[in-house]
C-alpha cells in the first residue's frame, strides 16, 4: 500500500472528534438501549458513528466501512475498509466509569495499515502505521521487557455470553491468575491493546471479539515491537474475533496456559 498522509490525518481527526462527543455527554442522563442481555448501546455511540460515516463519505466515498452500531462490510472487502468502534467500553461509559475510547483502523484487503485510538479521559492518542512504528501523543511506544509470566501484568475481557460460559471464561482467567503477577479486567479491548503496546501491560487475551474491538490495537502492539496471534497461535486477523497480544517474550508461555487449560476443560466436558 502506498502511504497516504491523509489516511492517518483522517483517523486521528475522527477519533479525537469522537472523544469530544463522548466527553460532552459523559456522566449525563443519556438514552441507553440493550442489544443483548448485557450488551448496551447509547445514543452517543450512534451519534459518534454517524459523525464518522459522514466524514468518510465526504473524503473517501469509495471506501468501505465496518462499524459497530450501523454495520457494514462484515466480510473482508477488496481494497480499503475503515473499521471503527465509536465507543469501545460502552458499558463503562454508560455506568460513568472513565475507561473507554474510540478505536479506528484502516484495513486494506483485511490487513490494518493505519490505526488511531483516543482515550479522552487521559487525553492519550495512540497512532500507528504499518512499518512506521507506534506512538502515544507523538512519542514512540515500545512493549515491556517482562520475560516470565510471574513478572507479568496481564489483562483480559469477558464476552457478552459469559453468563452461559462462566466455568470456561473464569476458569481460564483463574489459570492465568495462578501464574502471572496479576491479572486485570478493564472493559475496553482497544485500551487493553494500547496498554500492551505502551508497556503498561505485558499481555492480553480475549475471545468473542469483533473486528472494531481489535483491528487498531493489534497493529499498535505489532508496531511497538510486540507479538499478536489468535489464541491457538495461528496468525492474527481481525475477522477471527479473538486475540492474544503480548510483548513477545511471554507469548509462548501464554499460549501454553491457554492450551493446557483448554485441554483439561474439554476432558472434563467429556467426563
């Protein structure tokens, strides 16, 4: 892909504008609807996404869009596709918890080439271009140097169907708790990935995600020197709906924990 500076400029403008819209209504009485038993959408999600779609329609009318609330290119389209989450961490946002962001990636043929994530509470703008490095407010990012799980701070999230899979989801969480220094659960996959890229977290895993949750953050981790894969170690793709991201040094150890727990869980299920 020929790098076009307007792509990153647009990505940055979109997520910063999204953050302004988020903060203008944060903590106020807003409409909250349910997409599922515990899956929420607010009127702000919709307003942010409409703003974004209007921006892309004006600047790049031939580009595809995949975004959380109003849908789009579910299958990987040929050429450019903007993958956008208007509020990653909607549950946090709806409850007044200041851990949320806007996340945006520009994919070409399914591969992210540009990423921007903006956390308006901390005024932190994470950006990356493939082959060009990852940055936080313009300063280069590098993943951590933790070599072992016992020295690692990990982070994860729970899927929206966790109520029907508590033993599996919490069981794997417990397996990592038994080996890591600590495990956190923040409620925003995009922020989790950004914090791995920034070296604040050493590794992140989660299943049952959507492309808009992980497309941008995965590129940030890679460009900060980390490693990203699926949970079984196969190559990462945003449409695989799962991710294991780390500083690279503990990646194989995390894969071992996932594999060992999965094998034991399946054996118990057969019993």
